[in-house]
């Protein structure tokens, strides 16, 4: 089966029908002054919906809890009348173009960013995490904030559930929880940053409790038919070699509780989608192994359509990359290794990327240029 045929097969996730298997990956853009997405944000997403993107996952958007965000004022919020009105404009624009969209609900925990382009991992004193510990590249975790109290954990869970309920009310087609890259969910999963001795810490299965409680709370608010995507990664922004699961058995221990709680899809973030997990038994990437051990549909992501790394030199999106053939992607899709494919920088650069792939216009695919970060188009 050709690349085009496979990528443009219809798909179904959590009761949601998609026109094809291409997903727009979430990418922070810093274009929502005061946390309010404007008409330019709506048009930005609408352009991708109009050009054959099957599902859009928005940039990370902060839930309405005081500990959820950092000091950057241009990352969108998902709470408050003005911010939610802005997101309603986004939903309406995408739906008018025939697209489907979910918000990525976000709590940064102790991986804060003081300003656009600055390195994350230097939280303000009021930032919260499981144990007040921040990971760092080639260093032992260090104290960089405060541990969440039991009451604060309950408040954060409620804030996620309210955000999901608001998303459904606004007309979103589901939600995604950002559980990857060292943010709050990931800080609970990873033993280096979760040293709690209460019921929110412990062994790997016990460390999933926070995520389980959030998923269950969302299910209570939205019902069983509202698609819930959970994004994971092994690597952290500050430790690319970090791993939560070293065996398929550990992977199942980690993710089966999330499935039982009500997750519909697992979004598996890698730096390079073509790299296989070092597990015995089969050559598959993270999304392939997750699908195998959970039985859920999975989304793969990581330098799709690019020649360069997702991260180089520890910095997001900074180096230019050239478009590369997608044959290996189609081969893995064809054998059922994963179900959907998330595209990041290639779609950030060119809103018509999916249409060009569908029409076989490989000569028109644009190489990623870091200057595209400076505009919202």
C-alpha cells in the first residue's frame, strides 16, 4: 500500500470518526496574549483543518489551577470566560473547515519556562510537583519548588475534570492530557521526581494514581463517549536517556491502569519515530509496543517528515530540517504497528503539508525553517 493510501485511510478512536490518520501534533506557539487565543489562533488551526489534517491537537493550554502555569503570559489558558470564548472561536473555525480538534490540557509542574525561548526547568518558588524535585540532564534531581499537598492534588484533579467538561461544552471532539516530557503527570510517573511516601507515591503501579484519578474524574464529567487521549514519553526534556519502562512488562504495569481508568488512545512521543524500543520480542517503536501491551489505538510522533531531530542541543524546534520520504512510516502503519501519525514542525511550517502529501506533490513540501516560529500562519 502506498504512503498516500495508508495515511489517508479513515480511522476511528474512542467513538470519533476521522477522515484520515494524520494528526497535528501539539506545539506551543506563544501567540495568546494574556492567555486568550484570538482570531489569528483560530485561523491558524483552521488552515490545517482545511488542508486534510484528520485531527488537530492544540498547543498545550493551562488548566485553571494556580500551580499549573509558569510566568509566560502568551501561552493560552483553558479557564475563565475570555479564554474559553477564544477557544470557542477556534473550535468553530476548525469545524467550519470540516476538521476535528481536541485541546491538550496541561500542567507544567516543576518544568517551568520563565519566558519564550528560555530553558525549562527553573521553576518559580510557587511551582508545585509531586516531591518538589526537578530533574536535570546529567545531574541528580534537585529541589526546585514545592511538593503538592494532598488538598492541592485533589484541586488539580478537579481542575482537569472541569477543563474537560468545558471542552465538551464548547464543542471540542475530545481532550488530550499532556502526560509526557517531564510535566506534572510524568513527574508522578518517574521515580526520580516522585519520592512521596503517601498514597501518591510508591512503586510504578502506585505512581500512576494521579493520572488514574484525573482520567476517572474526566470520565465522570464527560461520559464514556468523549474521546480521551493520553500523551506519554520515556524521555524528559532535561534527560533524554530517562526511561520509565525497561521491559514490556513494566510498560504494561505503567499503562494498564490508565486504560482501566478510561483512556481511549495513547499518544507516544519519541524524538525519532523510526527508532525501536530496546525490548526483546519484536522490533517496534514506542507506539507499537504500547498498542501491543494495552490493546488501545496509538499515535506515533517524532520527526515525521523531517531529517533532523525533534530536539537538538537541548532546544526545541531550533534547527532547520529537510523533508524526507515517508515510506517507512507507511510500512509501519500497514503492518498495524500504530494507528495514527502526529506531524509537528512540518505542519507548523506549511499548513498545506497534508494536502501536498495526498496529491503526491513531494516537490512542493517545504523544509522546516526555524523562522516559522516567529509567525502564526
